[in-house]
């Protein structure tokens, strides 16, 4: 009996040691020391006539977000951890359309959408139309971790956040004068697709991919409208077999064309490279001036492609690449 107990205890100890080297897919994996992180802060009509000071602010924010994610990965963190941390940062930066600085609905309120997906096991979580959650990306992760569901919306999602111990914020917490002005212009029918949705895709040292997207949606959207960002396979998708993708642009076009899933499908079923699959979707399938995507594959190849005038974006790798950009390479 005693011997049985000893064998049992050793078994438990061994399991704990194995679990500590944590593989998101449950298998022990070596640290390859190789990682790639790609971020976006929205695609759209971004004027190159932007004042130098504003440009500088955008570059600084993108660098900050990229540094946060790069450091998580360089210190052995997982792709899921990096995605959440980067998007949490963006959700507090008023320049971007996520969290503080989210756009207004036609009713003058904010309804936020977010999703996160783990490419190792296809687990995912999403929230749509939340009005009182400072960090929708974290709520999306909690939906994944703590419920049998994938997508929670509106009051149910806000109530779930409270249940998870997240302190509710008033809807005015997301207000910024810039976005208010955009709504006023939108009402005067000066409709320009504004930008600022944020996304992050990563390959971590364990060979796992993850993707996340967080957004306030589109200025002047009808109350109740849900975009592509929280829809798995449209604005957000990750699968270790192929790639991790986060999109930004006119959500309805991304939904119609199942952008995230289709990039993955071109790679899985047609054997296309990440770059070719992304190029096909952005420049052939989507109409011009719709948006862009960031993507990474399991080898660390990455793409940041768009069919608008610009996309706030950046990439960092374990090989030392660290760059942020707004407009097309000339
Ligand atoms: N795709 C987002 C949406 O339609 C907006 C954006 O990326 O700018 O909700």
C-alpha cells in the first residue's frame, strides 16, 4: 500500500514538472528561442499630410506596444500572453479605436468588440457590444477560459465581466473629443472610414500561434451592429497548422469574405505561402480600399498587407527585426 502511494506521489510530481514547461497544447515542447510578433493599429485613409508631431506620437505608441509584446516573448512568455498584454496597452491609448478612444455609435455611445484565439488548440473567446468593460480583450480571454461558449454579447457580456471581478466603467470612460468630432462629421455625411482598430499576432518560442483583435467598430454604426473583429474566422483566426491573422477595415467585407479563415484555407488546402495567401485575399478577393491584415505562420514568416492608403503596423522578431510603419513602402 505504502509503495503504491509512493509511486502515485512520484507520478503526481512528474506531472507537475511536465506541466510547468507549459505547452499550450498539452505537449512538452522545447523553447526554440525564435519568436515573431506583428501588430496593427488600424487601416484606412491615413493622410501623409499628418503633422510631424502626430506622426511621432503614432510611431511612439506602436513602438511601445511592440516592445511590450516582444519582451513577453523574449522572456519565454506565450503568444497568448503577448497578444493580451499588447492589446491591453492599446485599449488604454486614446489614439486607437479600442477601449479609451473607441468610436461612437450613431446613438453617441461606445460598443466594443474583441476576440482572442489560441492556434495550439483552436480555443477562442470573444465579446461583442460591451459597454462597461475597460479591457474587452481580457474579457474575451475569460470567455474562452471560464465558459463553454465562444462569443458573449451586450448585457450578458457586461454582466459576465462583473461576475469575473472586473470593475465596470461608465460608458463615458471611452470618450475622447477626437472621436466625438468624427461622429459629428459622420452625421454631416463626411464619411471617411476611420481607423484605429488594434490587433496582434504572434509565434512564440514553443511554436504556438495566437491572434487577437480589439475595436470600437465603425463610427456611426447602428447600435447593436457587430463587426468582424469578434468573429472567429473573419477578423480574428489562429491555427498552428497554418497561421494567425488579425484584420482591420470595413468589417462587413471581412465577414462576407471570411478573411481570417480563407487565408488559413489557402495555406491548408492549396499549399500557398503565407505571403501569397494574404496577397490574394487583400488584393484579389477584397475590394480596393477595404482594409488590411497582419499574419504570421508557424515558421515565423509574417505579412502586413493592406489595400488602403495606410495601416499602422509593426513587427519584431527574435532575429532582431524591430520596425513600425504607417504608409506603403516606397
Ligand atoms: N473591422 C472593424 C469593424 O468593422 C473596424 C476596423 O478595423 O477599423 O468593426
